[in-house]
């Protein structure tokens, strides 16, 4: 029996329509991952109008709204996604972030509602580590130590962190001086440290402090009470701390006031722990403290007196345990839905390459041709092979042209 021509035409049109919808979503997803959120929003909005029962499209549209500051629309769209699919983990995560009072000032924030959505997201998608990042931070705020430890384990068990990022984190932790305070900048220099400390027991002597969260009094007290780092202010003074204006009109945050206090305590001999800045923190930020600092590769450390050169031995000790290939491959996993992390995390590899080039420059200055060749080759292999791609080619050419200085 022959198939009617009309049926074939209808099937073909249906197939083409489906392909067009998939291509549209792929286009929107590509724009979203490149952090082109305005363009991604337009694509997702068109798709949501055509497919109002597509929970995946609605969840991505909700997150795009949230990231562009349209919290009300984000919440409504995420709820629409859950009306279609009550166990859509992504939509639960969108609502958890939108409703977290620690992350924004939207009038509808509610800590307990945010927490409930996080737990539901983890239940609905147990193979995705995304909700556990927020669960970790909220567990600290809630004083739930067991849940905090579980969250760090889940980050590793789910494979949320890419191997290149874990290699970088191990490099940082192994490089640090004993009992260091490590000040970090954002997500991917903070969460992996907590996870490896918990799961691998790596450098449990190091106290991890996220500088952004340090603006919150509850977090400062956690660092004091749970981690044993004395604060430079009393509880009463801590509650009264606020953003103030410094010299030249510079705005000084609560975190900066606490960090400055720690530095003074260290230099006065009242704090035994070295104060270190992760290499993900900009020099501009570190310069705010106007104190003697020394570059050590994976970190910069506060000194008690001025030092005019990097700590070659510290940089060398850190790099001696890694190879360029340790940092090859992607820097974020497929399960990470943050376009900012997806676009920016691979830039962290610059810190490793810069450290190797610093050793090459120092070797050239002291006439050590063997070390010069070794660290230049390390830097070139890493620069050529990392996911970021070559960024130091000009610096390496200039260094090679200059060569090893005669002694």
C-alpha cells in the first residue's frame, strides 16, 4: 500500500518545523552561554510564545531575566516552568537565587523559601552539582555544619568541577604557607578550595575567606568562631561597621576594613597566620591596602617590610608539582549553567603561565640559562595548549629575544 502524498508532505513540514525549533533553542543557548543575554532573551521569549509548555525554554528564559535584573519576571517565568514540570531543577535553582536575601534586594526574598527550592533542585537532579554551591553558602549562614560538609562532597561527587580547575586549585593550596588566610575573589577560586579541603583533606590548615561574603557580619563571625581567626573588631563594632569613604573619596567596604585590620594585626605580631591574596584578586584591589606585598605565584603574601622582587623559591616550589598538561581541557563542566563562569573561568590559567614566565625572567636576570629554558618551555606549552589559547606570545618573544643576561 502506497503512502498518500499529502501525508508525506505533512510529515516533511512537521519535521522541518521541529528542526527549526531545535535550531532556535540552540541559537538561544549559544547566545546565553556567550553571555549575550539581551539577544538570548529575545530568542527564548519567541520560543516561549510558540511553546508555552516547554519547561526547558521557560527555565532558561527565567534565568536570563534574573541575570538581566528582571527579578519579578524571572520568578513568574520559573513558576510557569514548574507548573509544566514540578521537578525542573533548573527552575528551582532560579527561584532559589532570586529569593535568597543574601544575593539581592528583591521584595519577595525569603531565606526559607530559597532553601526549600535548593533542596528540591538537589532532589530532582541528583547528578548536577549546581544547587550544592548555594547550599554550601546557605549552610554556613544557617549554622548547619553537616549540610555544609555534604554540599562540598556533592560538588566533587557530581563532577561539577572540571579537572583543569581542580588541578589549579590543588596548585594554589599546595603552594600556600602554613596556616595561611586565603582571600578569594569569586565562585571558582572559592568553591573548589572548600570542596578539596573537605573531600581530599588537602591543606585543612588554610582558612578560606571569600572577600565578597566578608561584608556580611554573620560570615565574619563564622571565620572567627569556626575557623579560629580573631577579628580586628569587637562584636559591637562589627555590627556598626558600614561602607565608609577613605582618602581621595575612595569607597571602603566592610570587608576591606576587616582585611586591613588583619594585615595590621599580622604586622604588629598579633596575628600568627600569614595573610594571602589569591592570584584571582586584581593588583588594583590589593594596592588599596598600601602594605608590603610579595608575589609568590599562586598567591600574593603580606610581608612586614618592603620586598622588591617575587619569591622565586615559592613560585618554583608550587610549579614543581604540576605540568602544563594538568591545566589542559575545559575549565567548566557541562552541568554548569552560569554563562559568566563558562566564559571567564578559563582565564584563571593566566596565573599559572604568568608564574612560569616570572621564573624565566628571573632566571634570565641571574644568568641561569638552564632554568630560563625550562620555565620558558613550560609557559609556551601551557599557553599553546590551554583552553584559553595563546595570550602571552608577545611577552615570550620579547623574553626570548632578550635572552639570558651575561654574568
